[in-house]
C-alpha cells in the first residue's frame, strides 16, 4: 500500500474513501445510475441507519487515472449463527460469559439495506471492476483486521462476472432470496384466476372476511414525514417478529427517502377508522415495483388478513400503472409460494482472511448458510436456481 488509503492492484489502484468525499465525484453518480437504488440510496442508509455499520467506499482507478468503479463497503460485527435457529439458544447461553462467541468483524461488500451490486461506471467496465475488486479486498480486509470478507446478497446474474471470486478463495453460498411475479394480467381478478383452485378459494374467503369488517382505506404517498409516528411502530412490529434480522431502519430513513428519491419512492398506507393499520414501502423503477418493507398492526393484522389485503392493493395499483413486474424482499415464503411467485436467487461470496482457517470455514459454510433451514424454499418451481 502506498499509504493507509491507497491499495496498489494489478490493473490500477484502489482508494479508500468515506462518504463525504464522494459528493463532488461524477463517477459516484454514474456507478448505480441504472439501478433502482442509486447513489442517493447508499448515502441515505449511511446517514440514517444506526446499526453499528462503518461505511467505506473503494474508488477503483485504472493506470490512466480513470475512475471505472466505486464500490460501497461496510464493517459489521456479525453473529455467525443468525440464520441457524437450532443453534441459537445454545450459543446465546455461551455468550452470557463470552459475548463475542461466534461473532466476527466482517468486511461486507454491497448494500446494508438490500441486495448488492457492482458499482461500475459503464457496462463495459463490469469485468474490469470485478477483477479489481477481487484484488483489493483481501489487502484491505487484512489491513482493517477483518476476519471475513462477504459479498452480500448479490443477484445470481453476477455469477459470471464474479467467477474470479468463487474460483479463487471465496465460497459462494445461497442467501435468502427475493421473489418475483410477472404482471401479465389486465387486473387482479385475471391474476387470481391464474392461481390454483385451492389458493383462489382461500383468498376469496379472506377477502370476504375483510369486506365484512370496517372499511380499510388506502393512500399512496411519496412523502411520509407527516405520518411517520403512525407507521414506524408498524414497521417495528414486523421487524421484531422476524427470526432473521440484519439492519434496523429508522424514522429518518423513511423520511429521507421521500425527500431525496420522491420519483421512485411510494408509501402505501392503509387505515381503518382513521387509524393506520398497515403500510408498505415500495420503489418503482424501469417497469418494476419493489415491495421493500412491510409494517402491520398485529392487533388486527391476522384477523383481517392484512398481508393479503396489502398484496392485492399493491398488485392492483401496479397493473393500473402499467408496470410489468412485482418483486418482494426476502422471507415470508409460504404465502409467496401459493401466490405464484418465483425465487430471485441472491448469493453470498465468503472468504476468511486467514488461508488455513479459510479451508475449514469453507466446509462449515454449508451448515451456516441460511436457506438450508427454510423447507418452503425447496417447494418453489425454480428452487434449483438457488445453487
């Protein structure tokens, strides 16, 4: 390394930056310009998340001095058995005396609140960026005293560009996938008729029950600031019930999205008798709606089948807007299976920074990877794509 913030790599240099140093960098605005969550989203999560993440950015230059990629990174102290419920009680007992048992300082590549992407500036830079990132990460991780390097939740479409990782030190394992549904229908009823008879019957029974209750009104907004104190507790109810947790979103996160990304951010809010009982944060980009975050009032959510009510309203709205695809965030796979969704595989690329330990760790990963503990995933028609 030339200095503490510059790494020499075979095809150029990698410079380690903090977020405040990117504001005047044109390449930063280009790096994720084709993604739903562009550079503004990465700035928002760094400024509003309070999950103990230390964010950094690798600016990758070739020998001519041209910036060809900027890759977001963050450090986290991670629980290695978060996705293994069978081990959690035993491990928690040991942590009563040894708080950091089976936790490691990890250098994560990607996004702290969503799937990961390579931050190349132009499409033709993708192969170069992948190779440059592979060269820089091991050096930076060791200098930063990270035990593991993890490329977090990269879509399966990156398997070819990232083959230098999976063939050279890293182990690729499936992460909890997103799901997707193609919207080939004129309306929700046509979509409903495409499902199995048992699912149609079950959904119609649920919707009849909803109709018998007090009316539920839906509102779609880009700015949620006036209602943040109503919807944030709904988010916390869903977050706290989840058996897999990573980031914890904040009120400022939701407020700032509406302020800085209003053309892509849509908040669906459902009220009954004037009280907010559900909300969903969605992003819209290039014909796709991303159902990213759900909040529910569990005092009424189960009796009113609010999950299915919100799903129906979002699908109906998306079809009316002419959108062609619906994507949802990971987890809660059982209803998504019956609703005709397919899996969108996401991958983790993992390497221990000590070569000898990496050999052992690669074998242990098959027991630690989270998808093996969710039996519903194997029932999806494209489950084979997870691997």
